C-alpha cells in the first residue's frame, strides 16, 4: 500500500477523532474514542516504520498526542479512574478478547477434568505429577484431623496464609501472562500444566475419600482464582499472537499494542486474585463453616463473576 492509498483509506478515522477532540469530554463515547485513539496509534507506528510523508506522520502525531492527554490526563489517576477501569474497561476488554479467553479456559480446564477423572480411577497416577511426600501432604490437608482445611497450619495463621495465597496465585497468573512473549507457547504450557496439576490433586484426594472436604474448600475462591488465571493466560495468548502474526506492524510495536490493550485485563485479574486469597484464607479453610454454606456462597460468587463480565455497563 502506498502512502496515498494509506491516507485515503484511513483519513476518515483520523478526521472522526479530530472532531471528537473538539467536543466536550462529557459528550464523548468512551468506547469509540478509545478505539479511534488506539487505531491512530497503530497508524502512527506504521507510518513511521514505512517512512511515509512528514505531513501524514505530523497529523497522526498531533491527533494521538491530544487524545493521549484526555485518556491519560493527571486527574484521571485516582480512585475514580481505578474504579472505572475495573467496572467498565476490564469487562469490556474481556468481552472483546473472548476467543482468547475461551482458548485459555479450555487449556486450563480440559486437562484438569481429564486428569482428574483418570486419577480418581487410578490414584497412583498422581505420582506422575507430584512426589509421594506432596501427595501425603494433600491427604493431610483435607483429612478429618486438619485444624484448618487446605493447608497444614495452625488456626491462628489466617493472615499469614492470606499473604501466601496472594503471592502464590499472582505468581501462577504472572507465569501464564508473561511467558506469552514466547510466541504464546509459554502461556499454553503453564495453562495446560496448572490444569494437569489441579486435576491430579483433585482426583487423588477424592479417591482417598476426602472429596467432600476438598470441593467445599475450593468451590468459593475458585470462582475468582480460576477465572483470573484463565484471563491472564488469555492476555498472554493475545500478546503471543501479536508477536507471531504482527501483520504490517513491527513485532515490537505489535506486542506493545497488545500489551496495552490487555493491561486492564491483567490488572482486573490481580484484583480478583486478592479477593480469591481472602476467601481462601478466611472462609474456605474454616472448619466451623458447614459445607452447605460454602456451596451456597460459591454459587453466588460464580453467578456474580459471570454477570460481571456479560453485563454491559454504561460508561460514565
């Protein structure tokens, strides 16, 4: 495509963004404004990479700089912006990347189900995933003698376990996301491996007769934890695809666009993992809470998570 063909094809979008910049911010459609801003950023990178005429680059530089000031103005970096990102941008980004989310969820859950069923019928298969010492520890965690379900610990360690769960959960999600730069293969591997690990433990503990304790433990916090891990994996897959198939953009520029577009998904997932850690430390592990209450809470949490992402809130 020549510079003239490029300008002729894309100029209407540049003009639309320029017209929006002349409007009051209250009149803007945030979704459309952000789409045009990101599009013009991509066009600017492409124009610079291909050495298009200075007037095209200058026009794009001006319009993206002005839009940048609105999107990232200093007054936005406060609690109101954080809440808006979590309540509006986060679910919108998840919906727009639904194919990656579906792929990540399949990579995580299909191995978990398959290995879980296989390990239930052949408990010794767990030794292909963990050693005998760790398998014995899991039996102890969910056995009737456990003072706190889910971890070999004293009942007074809830706060320290809260911190441990945060670090552990975020570490897993971070692996699923960051390794996406390896053309997406890292995200595929860690999603698949975590699914295998979860399935093996679930199948083994259930085969040992502690399934009721195990599933009542994981039911509530898994609504947030599993969803967040899948979303981070989806963001990693998106980044990986941007490097593998950058289109007409340079690979680095393509990766930067993908990372920027999925940043709200990673941020929102981190918040979900903190919520999951709180449930896991203070609610899921409590032996005084009846399993029926945990299952009821789990059902409510799963419904809330689904509604959060399928709803379409009005952007303020």
